[in-house]
């Protein structure tokens, strides 16, 4: 009887699509896309704009279909099976594959956590003075307290609300003068260089935009959605919900990734018309980009840029920590989920806490944060192609997806994205010794 009630319950897509309902439909995809523009990503985008001006704007248009396609595939894995990526790897593939991928992803996430937490502390120091390390610690512990004490159903709303901070980077552009003719030319008629610096930055942009932790997070959030809403089930158990839920995933994911890439586009554009135009071409952190912006674009632009770093960090830190916790929990068959109370999922929350605290600890060591960010990119680059290969194998396997194997269009897009990231990673590794 309960299953019938769930099957008969109307979903949000069947109601009149008011603005409120549209916002309700945007969830895992929007949060995932917004978290992609974390402080580490802001540093990469700022460096691209500062070093090459308008010459890298085209990448955000080019990468969008691949980014949206692979995230759509990630979301379908969670919604169809009721398990995240690591959970499905454990069920259908050798253990060494699961453990290797999860270990690499956790290492990359932990380093990335340290870089993002440190960047938030540095940004607040720019705005308020004081100790960047103290601020970093407060951000880390504050994020952990929220994740542990606030149930997912409410915490997701907090994360969704934080996405508005990304509009700071859209607003910044309208404070400075933009030669839109040149910008549009760089977007749609780029001059692509084969110089090592250009190729390295291009690879870094691809790696920043298509990141493994985003795959794990969005798939696991779809699982959380089915467990949180009583009228929803994994599609393998409730195929009658497929039409509505897959349409919602498409809307949520393609909107969320478009939002992410529009913001990244504006960050590159801001750096191009300010830093590059004034000869400041070496930007190695998001805080450095904000500080360099002040004498060129004024205090208001500086405030928007710095505040955006903090806002995006507050959004990205729980996604990085959470995706690591989901992956480890699913791989080890532990109870997982932000909706669970700490005593109901001790291992899950332990991974969340340990990863965040180790990341924070990196900020208190002599390790150069720029080098830490670099090696985080290396780890992400190494783990992305095998994760994507396994995802593509899953979504074309009827044992895993039953009748919900992906369409030929998504299959082509997914394999193209996988090939793109494989070539980018190979190119990145080849530049390490140069």
C-alpha cells in the first residue's frame, strides 16, 4: 500500500510551473554547479583571464555540453539505482577498482578543502584584517557544525541560498568598462595557441570545470532526495516516476551547469579587462586576484570579489567534504547521508570531519598553498578519466540501470567528455616535467 501511495503521489513537475515550483525543482544540479566555482576555481579562472585576456573565454562555451552531459549521467546513476557512484562500483565491479578510485578522490578533495578554507580565511583578512588562519579555522568548524546538526532537507536549502553569492562575479563586470566586441570575438572566434603556458592553463580550466567530486556529490544527492521525500523512490523500484524525475534532472542539471559556466565566464572576463589590461598577468590565488583588483576597479569591485570568495567557499567546503564521506561510506557499506543523525552514521560523519580538519591542518603547515592547489589538480586529473569510464560502463549496463540505460545522445556526449578529459590529463602530466 505504501508503494502505491508513493507511485500515485503527484510530483512537482505535474503542478503549474510557477516561480516557486521552478525554484523547488532546482536542487542537486544547481548546488553542484555553483560549488564548482569554489575559491580554487576562482583562482584558476582569474589566472586564465589575467594571463591571456579574452583568449580563454571560449572554453566556458565549449566545455558546457560535456560538463552538463556527464553531470546528467551522474545524477541518473543515483536516481535510478538508489545508490551513489561508489556504492554501485562496490556492487558491480572489483573491490580494487572501487578502493583505488575512492582513495584518489578523497586525497584530492582533502587538499582542495585546505586550499578553499585557506582562501576564505585570506579573503576575510583582506576585508577585515586580523588572522587568516583564525578565520580559516572558524570557517572550517562552522561548516562542520552546520553539516552535523542541520538535517539535509534544511541544509540543502541553505546551500541553495548560498548560490546567490555567485552573482557577485556577474555584478563585478558591470562596474568596469568592457570592450564587448573584443570579448565576444574571444568567445566565439578564439585564437588558440599551442604554446606550453596556454595549453597548461587550458588543461587546468578543463580540470577545474569537470571535477570528480562533483560526480560523486550529485549522484549521492539524488539518493538523499529519494530518502528524504516520502513520495519518491529509486526509478528501478518505481519506474512510473521516471518521466517526471528524469525531466527534473535535465532541467536542474543543465540549468545548474549553465549557471556555473556563466559565472566562470564573468570571472575570466573581469580578470581580462582589469588585471590583464593593466599588465598584472601572474595571479596565483583568489585572494591575490581580489587584492590586485582594488587599485584597478575600485573598492566596490574588490568587496564584491572578496565577498564572493567567502560565499562560494561556504558552498564548496561541504560539497568537497560531503562527497568524500559519501564515497568512503558507500565503499565500506556504512550508513551514509546528511539526513541521518551523527550517531546513526558515525563513519560517514567521521570521514567528513577528518577530511575537513586535515584540509584545515594543511593551512598551518609550511606547505605552499599554491603547490597544494597544483597537486590537487594533479590528483583530480588522474582520477577523473577512470571515474568517467566506470560511470559510462555503469549507465550502459542493464544489470545496473535495468531499462534506464542512457540514450545514444547521452552515450556519445559522455564518451566524448571522457575522451576530452583523458587527453587533457595526459597533456597535463606531460607538462609536469617541463
